[in-house]
C-alpha cells in the first residue's frame, strides 16, 4: 500500500513506479477520481465519495460501504498487488484494515505499507501516525522521502529507522514541456516516446533534454520504490 494522508506529496508517482517495477501486478486505486488511466485494465478503481468531514462526523460509518468493496477485493487477491490509497483516506482505511488484517493473515495474505513524506508540516505530522497504525499488522514498512520542497530533517528520519526502510527521491528539474507527458501518461509513456515526434514538436535540443529528464525521473522514482518492489515480489 502506498499511503499518505496529506495530498500533493507525489504519492501516485510512486504507486506508478511500483506498478512499473512489478510488471503486470494488479493495481487497486482508492481515490475520489481515477488517475492511472495508462495502466488500463490492470487498475481496479474504488471511488471514495465520502468527504473527510463526513467520515469524522459519522465516526467512520460514511466510508464503511466503500471500504468493504476494496477490502473484499484485497481478500480475493492471489498475487502481489499495489494499492494506491488516496489523500484524506489513508488513515481511515489503514485503521479499518488493521481490524481485519489478522483474519486475512490467517488466509495467507501479507501486507506492506509505504508512506510518502515531504518536509511540509502536514506530511511530517501524518507520516508517523500512518506508520504507527500499520506497524502491528504489516510484514514490511517503507518510507519515501520526496525532496520536492527540500530534504526532510535527518534527525526526523532517523527516529523511524527501526520502523521503516527509508529511501529518497530528489527534487526533479524538468525541461519545459516535459511535465505534460507525465500528466498525460505517467511513467509508462516515457519509454514509448517517439524521438522524431518530440523533435518535430519541440526542436532537437529541447527534445533531447525532455527525453533525458523524463528518463532520469522514471529511473529515480523506480529506485525510490526498489526496496518495496523487492519485498513485494519476494
């Protein structure tokens, strides 16, 4: 499971990277809207309609029926599966799953949790809570430091060294025009870019820089998820 309660930390980038690293693995996407269109029928999408306020006001009841569907799907998995848990959903989902995980463990299922963190106060506050909730029932835990806004304090990271294996993802400086390809097709599109069409649209110099920047982005994202991918494939 790729998780973080705060939005905008790059969580879906790493869910995509994990899906790339574990070729063919099914992907469960739990969010308000579907993003990983490029993965086609590998993705099972579970739409979250309840707002965080609804969930808190109802003591969690507003989300129960929605989570039942994805938990049933998890219970039926027979192979390594990537679960992308949306912002404002992660804590509620992991808390509910913690009650059900022992029963699923009896059926042979194992869980791993990968928490994404940036140096933003909201992300720093939520990451320890997610790791704490996940620790009793997950076989492995991972922490990805996304240096989107600069590095996370080393002392903060060290506190969790015995709880989760940490990796880092450097802030990426992309050539103008590169981001539109990431937005359109995620990491999967990068290996399929047509050099001739890139040159035609952007000119040869810019096209070369765009391709190199995107290839570096994909490589470093996959390196960040490598420990989780290795655990997932056993």
